[in-house]
C-alpha cells in the first residue's frame, strides 16, 4: 500500500517523501512538479504522448498544468522525493516571459549538486528537522533543476507560454468551476452555460489550459482537500461532503488516485511552515 513517509509545506511549495507501489492516474497540478528517485524500483512517468523514466541518474520535471501519471513497473515499491513548486516561484525566478511557468525539458540528469540536495531534503523529511531549513533546501533544489532544464534548449526551440486566459468562454468556465467545486454538476451543462457544445468546449478548454475540464476540476479539488486537511480541524468525512463527494470512501479513493496516498495518512505526516499557504 502506498504511504507518505514525510511531507512538508513551505514558502515556495511542498515536498513529500512517498513509498509508492501502485499506479497514479493521469492528473495535473497548478504547481511545477519535480520527481526524484530515492530507493526501490525504478518508475515510469507518462507525460503527454511520451514516457519519462525515473531512476538514480534521471529525475523528472513536469510543468504546471501538464497532465501526467505515475507507474511502478516492478514488484518492489519505489521511494520518491516529490516537489510541488508554486507558480509564483516560476514568475519570480524566470529570466524572461518565455521561461515563465515552464521547465525547458522533462528529463533531468542527477548531477552531484542535485544529488546532494536530494539527500539533504530527504534527510530533512525523515528526521523532521527544523522547518527553517526547509525553504532553503526546496529553493536550491528547484533552482538547480530549473536552470538545467533550460541549459541545453536552443532559443528557437523554447516553448513560449501561451495566453491561457484570452478566450472569454474559458475564463467564464474557470469561474464557474471554482464556484461549483463542492457541487455535483455535469460538464455538458457547463458547456451550454458558456455557449458551446460539449465537444467544442472540451477542445477549446484543453487548447488553452492544457488539460480537460475534468482534470482541471480534480486538480482544484485535490488542492482544496490538502488545504482543508492541514489548516482546519474538519473530519475527512466533512471535507469529503464539502467537496461534493457522496461518502468518505469515494473521497478517499479520489484522493489516493490523484495524490498517491489516503487523506488521513497525508494529514498525519504533513508539516507546515508559516508561509505555506495560500497556493498563489
């Protein structure tokens, strides 16, 4: 059974040390995503139309809102260090707009510098060290990976960020999804509300956001669930109902499929610094 060994939330994002032995379905994050091998089986990260391979020499970078999954092909679980970096980090540390909210490539080489950061951050999560050091380690590891991801990418090949919010129908649908996050509503009704057929709406939404409306909704629900788990005394059942789930069991299945572990397990191991929330 997959479990969280340690989780910390800080100023720039969060880091988790996971023991994963099952597939995580295709999902996305508002944050940038870095995945590092620590021990156990190598793993695969389906990313769009390609598969990235995670091992002791290769790390994986996933840009904000890029759909991806996780798979452990072997019988032995994979122990991974996983970072979730706030969008604001990219905006504050990117040298120009063409770098903003993106990594330059998906597969990274684990250099001596990156390996050192992985070891120190893993030890921090294992030993529950003073949280004051967490933000420094998270920033240093992210910066080393971000810089490497762009180091070998030619200027003519740099994928520029597209304007995700230029279409008024997409903007309206984002507001409606946010407002109805705790309700059980059909995407077909959402499409009609913005004046489109369901197929046209899905195509337009994915064109601008990079993910389907369903994946976008699941991302918001996962984020809200994590914030509720760590910042309130609500029971897991109450959080489930607030987010529109019919039962705690269905919410637990959803959370486990999208985050990798059960919500009660996440709450048990997570630690939070003063600057951890909000997301943006």
